[in-house]
C-alpha cells in the first residue's frame, strides 16, 4: 500500500531500542523524541524494530517510522495488535472479509507474510478471533474455540488446542506458553506456564493477567491489583518494591533486565508516573513523572500494549 502523501517527512529513529513510550492524541512519545501522526488519532499501538504500528477508530492499520505514516491494512475492528518482543512482525485480524482473516505483516519488508481464514468459518460471534502471539518464527491464532500454531516460513498451521476460548492463551515467549487454568476447588483462574497447552503444567501461579520477559525468565501476574514478580527458573516470588504506588502495570520489557510500567498512586487526583523497574535490584525508578492524567482519564492516553486501555 502507498505511503500517505498528506503526512510530512521526518527523521528516522532507532526502533530497536525500548524507551519510555506512550501516545497522546495524534502524538507518539518515544523517549525524548516524538512522532506526529497528522490527522490520525490512534486507538491502540505497538512497537516493532521497524516502527510503530497503530490502529485508528475505523480499524485502519498504519505504520509510523518517523519519516511518514503508511497504511498497511484494514478491518481491525477489535483494535488489537500483536508483536514479538523484538523483530519486525505484527499481527491482527481483518474482519472486513466475509470470513475473518489472520494477518501477519513484516513492517521492514512492507509486505504480508500470512493471510489466512483457517478455522474461522464457524467462529462464535461472541468470541472474536485474534492473533494471540508471535514468537520465534511462529504465530498463534485463536479462532475463538481452537488455537493454531502457524509456521511462518512454510505457511502451514497445526492445531495445538482444539478446546480453547480466545482468552486462554495469554502469551508465548521463547517457546514457553502462558495460559489460563481454573482451580478445581473453586474454579479460580490461575496462570500456567509450560510448553504444551494440552498437558498439566508443572507449575501454576496466582494471577489473572500476565506479562512475561522476552527470554521467559520472569513472570509478572496481577490479581485484583496485587502485582507479583516470579523467577521462572525457580518458581519463587521476588520481592519487587514500588513504594508510593498502589499498583504498577507493565508496558514493555528491556530484555530480561528491566521493564517499563505505569505507577498508580493512592489518590485518583494525582497524575500517573512512568517507571523503569529492574529485575536485579527489584526496585522501580521514575523516568517520566506525571506523564498521564488520573486513572479516570487514562483512556485519553494509550500505551504500546496492543489493545485499547479502558
């Protein structure tokens, strides 16, 4: 697809770096630099090593690389994007076709490498298909009832779970799956980590939401705003400290050494801080104080997480 001629040219940026990042209206803030999106106001966005990918309100998918914005797709009505921890691939579901189609796009090469409607013919209306993960040469597609592992080099797919809702698979990192299981005693949701969705996991962790480091060394979980950090080599919880904040929400990892997170304070009148948390010191430092409005107004801002904040 052609570049949008209405967007002014700018300077190229080093998108392999993970910096303090957030979007406000039609501007993406990337460390000390910013990208102007012209008339576009994004609803969600992610970072690849070749630029930011974002979605507008009508489901149009675009790339901003610091020089121009480029339309690369349409039909992302769920406004959800998926990327690997590094690299230039991004995935979404194009719902504009008769059957929803899974799309994986190479931002650096400016071309689609996968477009398939595999398994979506009978997708339940209340369980929208999604690209659940991209990891080490594979993409993971959820049809709403089934999860496929798609080999990107050969263009072939394999069913890895034939009884899985769209929310079951949380992530895939360095070949390790993170997924939702339910405790038999009370049906409480928990987080499993392993290499096969169909086998009982060796370890289960308390939590509802998850965030895993790129090499699958660390797992963060959140359950009812109680954040925990685990070392996946030992299974032990680590004493992560963030004094002055009642909650932190991770946004991006800097390798396995650190991650960025939003810090929420006790008072809803106080603006939010952007933090950098170290997995070695187990402490968090402010990198952008008061960068976002109060939690009530947070939807006016977006973070590079691939889904709309609400």
